[in-house]
């Protein structure tokens, strides 16, 4: 801290030196300096120096690395940790020259060899060190502001300013990410192209302000209907495109119909007396792995949109091939699945580690079902077929059995996480489930995961079986937890032992302040429910560090360990 004493400026210097004769001589020499004057405080040990730094302000630290209670680079590290924003100049003997150089590489401003120190030389070094440190701090501040501005501009470059949806560039980034996930995880991806009917006429007759108000209202309505994992973009004047990850053909049709009906039911108030009702035409298509750009996707979806316009507008058109093709595929899959169920031997389970994020020790594993029917079939595929063929509970039972079997060799102290559909929990006796779990190890070693996204409507029918599981020692986890109000109601009603955060919210959390803010809310609810929290989908060191900082204790993801 710079203090003014009359017209004389003073710099406070901390001299950390155990050779008191040398220190006092240095203090006397430096005390003669003026403009600025140098006020010297001597600390003969690291401990006393750290104590002094905690209660006093210094403009610079002169540090001998060889002290009675510390030596070498460790001395510098401890001083720098306490005085992070203060310049440090190393004082060293010739024998410690290399260590001093290492300290400079780690952030020290300079170093001096004791035998070469003179008052004038040392004063000049102090001046330069303080000035250089202040310049570095200013540069860091400017760089930080520039980085914030750059991030803000980058975000703006991805957003449509009118609707605050993605623009074409933002949609392209989302498409690239979802295609990578689709290839890696095997889930489906649909694209929905929407165009407002008669928009040009509205714009021409009522004016662009009304048109802009209409676009903003439509954007708002779409965002209210879609899931948090879906990507919504305005890609043209009145054209919107949606990417729907992990969405089956039937689910896509259902969502498209909800959007169409929501828009048709929307009343736009043009004035106090005048209202406007609008409709939209929609084209819906699956996204293949061969598609790489928004332009390619538009080339596929635009003909479907034109079909909707030609049919009279306010309707949905599908790719005719994809309408008929899935039926054939479903039939084939159903036959294969029936054969698998008859054999009962082709389901197997992989396990993914769940880690304590503090020390990265393994606390348990989640067991994930797969189907080997000549090639590896992912759950999204065979469960979709099972649901449409009314075999969901039966298939889930076989998956459950394979996961229990795979979990048997684990040490008893490790948790075994196994998924069950809500429908399965209702259809099968909880006592029967507990009995199957307890064959190879105690029930308390297991945690049953129920996907929050599969809890449809009122979850009160799950309360009794959940309580039965808990009484038997089996833990309950609510999986795939998002941040919506519905999910929070489910959490409060079912009172789970574990809350598993949906990986779609965890990926990239270090770069999304809004998600981080919302996550804090979920963590508070978990604390109120006395539930442990596991973050899924940790895929980078940044995400791991952010979750640690937020107090999340447990996690899993490809960064910590892939299913094997």
C-alpha cells in the first residue's frame, strides 16, 4: 500500500531473512532512500512472514528462500499463496541461483544474489519490480475485460437479436454437437422445420412492427412447449428450425402436433380492439449421420414444409419413406427381439464408474444394458421397439436381470446402480425385486434409478413401491433430473436418496453461468431433502472443477471413466 507522509511517498517492504545482521544492514541502507521512502519490516522465518502478511499491507516482499522453517521453491510457493497479488523479489546466495530462477518462472518479479547487492541497485530493482507488477495487473484487468467482451460478442453472434433464439450459426454449432453425440451414444435425432402461414401478407398489411411482435410471440410459444434439451433457431424471416435429440419418431410427431396446436391457439393482440390468429406449417424429418450442415438439413426438410403448404397449411408433413420405413424396421426389430426374449441370453451389461469428485476414488458403478444380436444394439433402439410392441416391462425385466448378474462380483462396499422404468416398478412386486437383488449381496448395496423424464403425470403411484424399497435398504435415485418445476415436484414427492443430474445440463457447465446458477437451486433442494447428488456427463476438466467448486460430491462421465 502506498502511504503519503507529507510530500513523501512511502513503500512498505517485507524483508524475509533469517540472517539478522544482513537484514539490519539492508534495512539501514534502504531506510535512507527518499521519494519514495522505504519502510522495512523484517521477518526471520516463514511462519512470522505469513502472520505479518495476514495483518499488514506490503507493496513488495524481499524473500530469502533458505529459512529455518522452510527452504527452496517451497518457501516461495507458500509466500505467493498468501500474498497472491504482491510482487516478490528473491534474495539468494550463489548456491541457490538455479532455485531463484525457477521461482522467477513461477511468478517472482526478479532475483538478487546477496554478494552483488548495493543500496542503489536494490532500490532500482524494487522500483522496477513494483512498477512492472502494477503494469501486469493492469494488463490482466484489461485482458479479462476483453475476454468477457469477446465471450459476450461470441454469444451474440450465435443468437437472433429479435427472438433471442439461435441464429443459423448457433444452430450449426448445436447440430455439430448433436451429431457427435448421436454417433457416440446411438440415440436418434429429429429436425423440425416450421414456417408461419401467410406471414408476408401480415407483414405487408399490418407493418413490420406487428410482424416482429408476432415472431417474438411465436418464439416464446415454441420455447414453452419444447424440452430444455431441444435446440430452437430462427433461420430466416419467418422460418424456425428445431433439433430434437433423443427423440423417437412417435415422440417427434407428438411434439410437432403440440407446437402446431399451441400456435393455432395463440391470440396476438394487435391493438386494444384488434386481434390476430395465426397458424404454422411444419416439416418433420430424422437426421442421418451423413448430414453435416444446416443447409443440407434444409434441403431435406424444405420439401416436407412445401407439402404442408400445399395440403392447405396448418399441418405436419413427414418424410414418406421414413413413415413407412420405420414400420418395416420395427417389424424386423420386433422379430429379432422376440427371438432374444425366447432365448433370454443376449442381454448383457456394461458398468460405468461413479467417483467421489474430491479424491476421484470409485464409490460404485452404474450398470447399463446392451443387446448383442449379431451387433451391439443400444437401449434407445430396443426400448423404443419394446414400447411400441407392448413388451417394455418384459424387456426391462431382462435388462434388470443382466445388470444384477453383472454386479455380483463387485466388492460389497461398492454401490450398484441399476435402472428400472416406472412402469416396471408398478408392474412387478417390490418384494420380488428386493429378493432378486439380495441373492448375491445385501440389498443396501443397490440403488435403483428411476428416470425423471419417464415419470409421466402424477408420480404418486410410485410412492408405495419406493417406500418398500427404502424399508428393505435399497436406495432410490431419480435419474436424468433437469431443472424444470415438474422435476422438482417429483423430487419432493418421492424423497429420493440420490439425485442424478441430467448430463445434458452438465456438459459445458463451466461455460454457462445460467446453468450453474440454476444448478445451485437444485443443490439446495437436494440438501433440504438430505439427498446425495451425482452429476452425469462429466466430459472435461473444466466441468469437473466447476462441479467441485459448487460442492457436488459425486459424478460420472467419459472424462472419469467410460462404460466397459
